[in-house]
């Protein structure tokens, strides 16, 4: 990785840590007996006197980026709509950063619809939703090769049921690592 | 009962249930005959009354051959069944014409079943014109036990053809998908929905089966690799191959009637667009160039025109265009949602699904010359119509009693029969071509 990429990644990580409410990965290899909260911008400069002077505080950017997309894997859609709502700007941003950080990452964007209507037409509608999410990611700089928009149409509902409450949970795109 | 535990006794039970159910649905209070009589309503005087007696020694044969023949003829909508109680007749008999005229039968069929030394069965039948007191011919078929149902369907086809002048479809097959307990199966059955065999069992969804015109292969969409991929499977050998696995979704396969190519929907260039490829997967060419959804293509009988669904005008409507490319012409104008077109073999009618007020999805038939459209069902979740190869019946999926079920109907909607009775959800029917 080129130096300016690292700088960029560090900068994004800092921004991410500042604006994200997602908890950091608890498995990060940090030993901190003072149980002082660790965040990306402070972790590197340990306060003198609180620990060994030879101790190095590790920042694992990948782990932080993974943590940022934890529980951020589903985008829901309005009826008959393919627009990625503003509510998901943070989710899209977190995935875009993670994908840009590791260009070897590959994701499947799986579009789904509610149960109403034909199977093939719904497959196409789910595809349209998946492609809308792909577009939102690419606008953020994600390479097309990293993400494959696909559709399951109405074949795999998240929730069984024949009312709007169930339908609303089924109109979705799931972002899955390959 | 699990979907794959169709022992013959359960099958018979399910048949009885099925006919009881049809009688209930149609509001008939007539007694259900032990011989699997289907109760039908809403027909005029156009049906020919026919008597089909129990074949001699049929009781020693593992299939209810005469019952299968009777059910076939009745489901076709072209025949009504005359009373055969107490009659003992075979193909060698000389019928007592006055007796059969007294039973109001215009035609009479009888036969015999003999087990041969090699284990096969010799099934013979003869058909008579009761009105004229005339022998209309007969036939003998020697078949293994596994083909007894097929023999019965072939006899029904002979009778149908002799009396109507058209080919029967009883010996054809259907493909459909069942879902039970989170498992999916692509099944092939006789045209009456019985005698099912599994072509593919999978934990992931299967949709859109499509027959090759020679009836040997089935194309379908399987999600077994966690995306929509089009496969083609040889039914007798079980050999199968990927036909289309491009980036994105691959779906809605349809063979051209000349057997040369397959139309399908690919999202490889972004959006869902129509493509045509050779049946071996080569020579892929894009047919539509729109920002809209274009899908569900189906060929006309001459393989030159495609009917398909597009939402280029806002909502999904049915259009047609030349396989050679060019502009598309809109076909449906009523309603905001028209999908799943399928054409009758003579090219005169198109069956499709329309959405009507309140979110109902209804099977419709359009007369293509006049553009007149008729809704032909009372159900509200109809899907995926498919014509019988003689164009006289349509099979479709719908919901009844909280389950996905299959129905057949005549084109005018007057005669309907539910196929199968199983605990599984049954969907995606597609009627196979004529056999040899």
C-alpha cells in the first residue's frame, strides 16, 4: 500500500471513530489494565505513567472497520421504491470505507422484495434494489468488481406474514461478505 | 404427510380428497363416486357423454386404468361421464346398444388388462359410437408396471382424438416446484399431476422451469449458489449444465420452439434486460436496451417474435418485439400491472396475470386479434399460467386453503380442476410438449 493510501486510511479511520457509535472490536489485541477507553485518535499516545513505557498500543484498522459494519448489514426500502434512504448514509459510508481499505474484500448485495406479484418480476425488482445499493457504494469510491448485486426476488422473505409489517421487513438489500 | 411420501394408497386417498374438495369448491352436493368422479359445474350442452367401463381384470393391476381415463376425459371439459354401474365389458364384447343408449352414452370404451409372462401388462381397449352402433377401433399396449399410468393416458388421448378430432394432452407431462419444510423440489408429473418424480431437490429456491421443445430438457433458475443461475438438465440422464452464470442475476429462461435458442433475462450489464443465446450457451446477444426492467420473454410459435414484460412505461406491461431486435409494441393496456405472458400454440390467445384493485392477481386470457380480455378465475393470487400443447387447457398456480396449489382451467374458465393434494406448496407449473 502506498503511503498516501495509508494516510487516507488513517484519516478515514479517525473520522469513522469520531462519528460512529459502533463499539470497537473487543477482540483487538489490546492489554489495558487501566481499562481506559481506547479510540483511534487517542490510542497511539498512551498517557505517561499509566503503563509500561515500552508498551505499544496497537490500532487494527481492519478490525475497526469490521466493527463499524457490525449490525449494519440490511437496507430497507419503501413500497415500490428503489431509493436508498438518507437513514442509510452511515451504513453505506461504513461499508464503502471497509471495501476501500481492503480491495480484496468481495461482497454480495442481495436484493429482496415482499411477496406481492410475480416471481420473475419481483426478481427484477430485487435486482434493481441491489443495484441501487451498489451505485451508492460506487459513488463512495468502491470498485465495481468488489460488489455483486444479485436478487432473490420474493423467494427468501426475512419474515413470514401477509401484512405490511412483514412486507416492510422483506423489502430489503442484505450486504454479505463473500 | 411429507411431500415425498406418496405411496399408492396415499395417492388414492389424496385423489379422493381432491375430488371431494373440487365438489365442495363448486358447491356440488352430488355424491362423489368411488371411481374418482370429478364434479364440474358451469358447462353447457357441448360435452359429449361417454361411458368408460372398468377394464376386465383391472382389479389385479396396480393402477386404476379406467379411472385414470375417466378423470382425464372429464378434466378436459369436452366430455361428461355416463353411468357404468354394473356393466361388465371388454374390448371383445358386443355392446348392448339399447342399454348404453338408455344410459345416455354417445360413446363407449371398454378393455382388458392381462399380465404377461415377462411381467409387463397388455392393456387393450376398444371404442364404440353408441349412437350409430359402430366400432371406432382400438389398440393394444404392452407396458411395464411403471408405464401403466402412461398407457391409461395414451388410451385417453386416443379416445379424445377420435371423438374431437384434436390431439389429447393426457400423456404429456408437467414440471412444477414444491416447497415443504424449507426444501425445494423440481418435479415432473403426468398431466393430471399424479405419478410425480423429482428431477432436482435443493435447500435453496428453484423457479421458472421451462421445457425444451423436444421435452427432453428442462431449463430453470436455481439459487443453490446463492444467486440466480440458469441451468439446463437432461431429465432422463440427470446430466445438467450451467447455461448462464453471469455477474448479477440470470433468470426467466425460455426455449424457442425451433429448439435453436434460449431467451433469458440477464443483469450482467446492469438492469434486467432481455438476451438471446444459442441453446448451448454460445452467441449471447442483448436484445433490449432500456433503463427499465425487461423480463419474462416467451417466443411465438414461429420463433420470430418475443412477448415479454417491461416497466418502460412506468408499471409492468406486456410488449412484443422481433427476435431480430427493433422497437417493441405494447400489447396490454388495461390495468397498471400485467405480467407473465404465455401464448397458446395456435398464437391466437395470450394468458397472463393482471393486478386488480385491492391487490388481487388474476389469470386473464386475451384474444390477440381483438384485444378482448377475460378474467377467468375466482381466486386472487394467481401466478404463472402455461398452456397445454393442444391449447385447450391452462395450468396455473394460485393460493387456496393457505397453500400454493395448481389448477387447470379451460380457456373460458368454465371447467377447473385442482391438481395434486399435498401438504407442500406447489408453484411454477409449466406444461410440457406433446410426446411422440
